[in-house]
């Protein structure tokens, strides 16, 4: 489909499909901010409430050129507004609850019980907004024997069993290179918020949504927890694929490709390409039994061809294949630019840099990076002013340490 045809009926008067939804986000680092990022990208008004000293993610590399702005922070906090409030200060707590009273959703990702101890937990917010959707994202959830433990992304990856199958077969368990548990926890937090909003639309009822990083990782682990419970043996496959062969990363003259076959019809095509038509009728279950033999055949063929040659030949035959790209190489892929996965954004230091765009595409209500991550407390005057705090009040609150 042509891109212009997909967006032919697009509206340009809305920020996205969640335009009009108001979110208050009291979060730090990644999982909670990711939940807010998804909702903000989808058009919701998201007010991030941040400690007046600034959260840790503002100071985490990587940065770019001579800037002090963290790319992590800029990525996950774009499209939001920012208010600096000390939630442990009585006035900070009062103003936070006043914001919540006008919100549809609250997102937090502190250790369970922390915000309740500060007087801004679910019960406190529900008292000022009975139909609030209150999303809590944590390592182990709001209840259960381990719910009082701190739980960060790599802890969740290793506790859940995910890391046990990642890595080379002859190596030990390996965590993901990205914040996988945080990312999935954040995405499920956003999904939970949207599902709860739909329920409230039908019934008028708010609720507490509990998201655990461990639960999110296990849910997205292809049923392997059930396999573990049944005692089914599992092994690390590295770049091979448990249910098909040959599939692997193969060395070429100028890099690597990743590809292979699942269907017998596809193997017939690949067997012809690599000059082994005599093996074209070997069915999938037998190829799996002879995995190493068939894998070696493809590897020996690929080593004499460039990545471009392999991709072109295999794609022409309808086979799934790609050059193995670094992130730097992927950033230059025309397809990703056509998909708006890199968007030029002017940050608060005045520099324009490419930022990762939203994944979901909406034909009627398109979404994009509307603005950069705000500076700490950038929207204090506007947002707190709407709550009745004038310039003199802002100065007093700052002096008292509430903002």
C-alpha cells in the first residue's frame, strides 16, 4: 500500500486517538515512563511529576555531541509536560492530589507501598477522584510473597526464567541488551490503562491496575513458563530456531544475513538456490532431525556470496531474510525512514536530533513526536497556575522545597 493511501482519511486536528485523556505520571527511569510515553504518543495529555532535583534518567548516558541531555530521557519523556513536585512535602502532596482530581489516569512505578506512605497512593487518589484509573508498575507486583522487594529490569529477566534461555548454548544465562522487562511492563501498563478506561466508559467505575515486570516478561515468553511447570526440557538455541531448520545467522563475504525456512515449500526454493535440488523433498521434521547437516549446507553456500546477493536471491524466491544490521546501519534503512521511525526533533537545548518515532500507525488519527521531552519543571507556572497558584505562590513553594 502507498503511504499516502493509508493516511488518505487522516484527521489533523487531534493529537492522536487518546486526545482529551489526561494522565498524571509519577515515575522514574523506564517502565513507568514507558507506559506514559505510549499514552502520550497516542495523544493523551501526560503530565510527568518529577522530584525538584530531577530523576536519575536525566543524568544517564548516552548523550550526543557536547550535550548534557540523555537520549534515554529524551526518548521516553517526549510528548509530555513536566511539573516538579516533592511528593513528601505537604504542599507537594496537596498539589499532586489536586492534579489527580482532574485526571483520568495516574501512573506510578515506585516500590509497592511507597506512594501510599507519602499519602498519594491509590486510596488517597481515589478519595479525590473516585473513578480514577491508577496504574502501578513494579518489579514483582502489588501483592504476593515478593511484592515488597525492589525489582529492576535485569532482576525481572533473571527471576522470570527469560535469561536462562538467552545466549549461546555453551555460555551462561544472558540478559537482553535492552530494558526488555521495563519495556514490556510499560507497554502492558499502557494497555491496562486503556482497557480500564474502556471499562469506565461503560460502567463509570475506576480501578487499580497492577503491572509486574516479571508478569509482563513471563506473559511474553511464548508459554515457556507452562513448559517449565510440565518439566519439558528447554535449551538455548542462540541464532537457531527450535521449530524449524535450517534457520540461523550466516556469514557472507561482507557481513551476516539472518534467514531460513519454516515451510517445506520454502525449503524447496532454498534447496534450488544453494544447488541442492536433490534434497528438496526432505520434509521439515527430518530437516530438524538433521539440523546440523542442513545448517552447514546453507552456511557453506552463504560464505561465497555478499549479503546483498543473498538477500536479493532469497527475497526473489519469497524467502524471509535480512542483512544483520547494527543500530547505526538500521538507522540508514530507507524502509524505517518511510515508516517514520526516526523523526527530527528540536530538543530543549536547541539542537535537532533524530528520535525514535511511535510504532503504531493510525490511519484516521496519526501520531508523531509533537515536542521534545520538557525541561525539569518547565510547565510549573501553567499547570500549577491552573490550580490557583500565582507567581508569588510559586516562589514560596520553591523556597519551601515543595517544587
